[in-house]
């Protein structure tokens, strides 16, 4: 990654200017043309270095007040099948397999966002029915201590 | 927040136009002017509904790795523990949850070893032992956008 690309990343990892020509403003700051800046951003997106370009919401303020991390005890051989079914639910924003260990038996983690706790619990129940996984817990967040985007640059 | 705000949110989360005049294009799709789009987005930012507009990077592609950690912290020590954990720049999310493991935080680092060192250091500094390190083995889905208007 060259220095200009890093400079652009340093800007877009935070906030683009809220003006009619945001990329032109960025271009002026880094000494490139608007077209070049857009091409660099497109290229980073194509390479998968940028996973998403757009608005990041404060989900609580946006009305999704309940955030449940649902942890599932899924037997080793079933994780592929079950993980894919869980991921297919539109209410599930994240679905990861993580290690089990002494004192922790839940191997699949799904994040479920809803307007209320009841909504999250109902989604978890539907997922349980769809996958046949009965041993699960819904861990609601009770306080948010930190939520920010990583500064990589 | 009205119907137009919700449609703006849907578009700029998942289909933000990478073009010279992105807000004009969003306005064209909704039949409103560029200025109104910008004004509405400003208001949504002031309310905290939009945190930022920009790029979300893929840590692995940049040579970083991440994990999820769980700790069991007595109520009266939470504040102190959280202050230490949050002082690490690689900690991006930190939540209290209703479980015996009551503090859950994500940690991004340059390597597994760096992450393990940070966790050991947190244990050392806080006296809270047995922090669980739960790195991703497989990712089935990541899609952090919220849909407001369903078609």
C-alpha cells in the first residue's frame, strides 16, 4: 500500500466530509484528483480490504435497542450445516464459530438485533427450531462500555 | 425520523454511491434534492443514529487478527476492569452481558501472540484471572447493516 493510499485510508476510516463533493475534498487533502481517489477506494473494495463503504449506525439510537448474543452448543460434526442455516436468518448480523474449552461449551455465536428483548428471544427460538439445537443461551447486553471503529492507519 | 430518513439510511448503509456526487444520487432515487439529503444526514448524525460514514476495513487483509474475550468480574470491580480494558486501542467493543461471564470485549492485534500478551497483561494489571480467549475459527456471516423499510 503506497503512502497516498494510506493517507486516504486514514481519512475514510473515520468520516468523509458531508459536502456535495466529498471525494474531491479528500483528493485536495492528499494531492490527487477526485477520479484517482474514487478509483483507489473502488480498488480497495474490490480487493476486500474495505469490507463495506457507507454509513455505520449507532444501533441503539436507531431503535434497535435489544442486542442479544446467542451462544449455541453445536456438536463438532454439525457446525458447518448449522452455521449456514443460522447465517441465513436476516435478523442474524454475525455468525461465527469459536472454540469450546473447560467451562465454555458453546461453539457458535450469533448476534441478533431487535427492537425488544422479546423479539430477540423469539428469533432465537425460531433458529433453535430450524436447526434442532436446543442448548443455547441469549446474553443480552446490559451496558455498553465501548463501541468504536478500529483505527488501522 | 420519518420515512424519507429511513430510506436514506437503507441506501447509505448498503449502497452508498462511490461517485463524485453521492448525495445527489441518493436524492435522485428518493425524489429530493442533494441539499435536503445532506441536511437530513447531518441531523441523523447529531442524534447519534449515524455514527459515521466511511470505510469499514477487513482486519485480516491488513495483517491484523481479532478475538472475542469473556471475563467474569465482580460487580464492584467492573468500573476499574473496564477502564483498563478500554485503554487498549485494539479493544473496539466492550459490553456487560447478563451471564456469569459478564464482560465481553473484542480485541484486535497484529498477531495471536500480541493478543495473548495483551490478555495476560490485563489479567496482571486487574487481578481478574481466567479471561477466556475465543478467536474466530470460522466466519459464517458478517453483515452489520440495519434494514428499515422492507420492500
